[in-house]
C-alpha cells in the first residue's frame, strides 16, 4: 500500500506497477472532523499524518456544524468557518458528505475551491 500524499505519489503508482510490483494507492481521509476536538491547532497534525480528504461531519453534529443526521439543520459554527478557511488554503479535498444542507451552503458561499460529496 502506498499512501498518496502528493500528485507525485499518485503518479508513481502506475510506474511501480509497471515495474512488476503489486501496489495499491490509498488516500487517507477523515470522515467527520471530530478528531479536531474543536481545536484548529489539531488540523496540521492530521495533515502531517498524511490525511488529504477532510469530511466535516459524520453521523452527528460536531463542533464545526450540523450533520445531515444531526438534531437540526445547523450551519457552520465559528470554529467550522475557521477550519474551512484553513482547509481551503491547503492542498486537500473538503468533503461535505454527511454535512447538513446549511453547512454545504456555507462552505460553497465562503470558498471557491472544489469540494466533493463523496457518498
């Protein structure tokens, strides 16, 4: 398994296979940024650990904002806005799967980077 952190890593996978090695490329992601524990300072730690896809919510509301499955249709909180702003300046993918409709609207309104809804 080759962890994909950069475009170069991604492009290396076919070359490794062509050389006769069996390899699978994998992009690490976080589904729900609950590991931040509401602390923006934890974001670089996840990036340094190799994560490149950042899902804002999962099956419940968190410090960043509302989940599609949460108790309301809350948008981004102040820390959520700070996290999205930070992510938008990083070479990562913002994933809005499981985010409330209002979180998705907030992210689209405040960024011009491509985002995904992975599933």
